C-alpha cells in the first residue's frame, strides 16, 4: 500500500495530518520531501490553477457550456411499449 501523507517533523517524531489507516505497530518505510507551507494544504494546487484559462475563455465557450447544461436537464428516457 503506497500512500502520501503530510506531516510536521518534531525531532525524531513526525506528526501526521491524518490517520494512516494502518494498525498500531505496523512497520513502514518512510521517504521524506520538504514542502513549502503554501503547498502543504490539501487542494492548494487546484486553487492556484483555478482560472488558468480565464484569459483564453470566450463567449462561445459560455454558449457551449450553457447548451450542455440545458441538454442534461432534458429527460432522454423513452417509454416502454406494453
């Protein structure tokens, strides 16, 4: 099982931000990489890239998405013959 968790080092102890899901006493292998505080928050990368295409977005893109939204709202089921 490979899992990526975040934590903070306190001397020889690492305080993890979430539960490992492993039983107490399980032997593990640790690979560490220092990260900046801005990337340590879950979802921060998504928040940073949100709006990346804002300068490229056109009215035509809005029209296309509005059409898709409208199509999804319509009932596409057919009646079964009795």
